[in-house]
C-alpha cells in the first residue's frame, strides 16, 4: 500500500470521490490557472522587449555578438526580467504538473475500474 493509498483509506472518501473533488477544485481554479499561464506569457514578452531595448542601446565599442550578449546579460533590467520569467514559469509548471498528475490518476482509476468490471463479468 502506497502512502497515498494509506492516507486515502484514513479519509472518509473513496478514490473516485477524491478524484472528482480534486477535478472540481481544479475547475473552480480555472481562472487562477489562466492567470498563471497569462503571467508566464507576459513575463516572456517582457524579457524579449527588455532584450530588444537593450540591444538598441549597446555601446558602440562592442563589436562581437558575444560581447553584446555579455553586456545585455549584465544589465539590471535584463536580470530582473529573467528572474520574473523564471518565477512565472515555475508557478505555471507547478500548476500544470499538478493537473497532469490528477488526470493520470483519473485515467488509472478508470482503467482499473474497467478491468475490475471485465474480470467480474468473466467470472459469472
């Protein structure tokens, strides 16, 4: 018995009820998930914009692409945009992974339930 199965057995619910409840919570949080996805896209666009602005204002003495890239990466605005992007991507990835795990659990439950019904029919 896994730790999850043990925890579930201690609750006053079945796996099916727990999955339904979690799916309902996810549905109720759909706006939050949309916001997280939007913030991720906005952070990506902000970084691209900051990068483009900095590249327009590169000192004239920087001639190579490597020098320009290094200079851009050292600028506070670029560093800030990179950190915001990392934070927003992490928040979205966490929410997305939680949903993927939940759907995998739902699929496993449905597969196990179907197999159990077929075995029961076979033994009649």
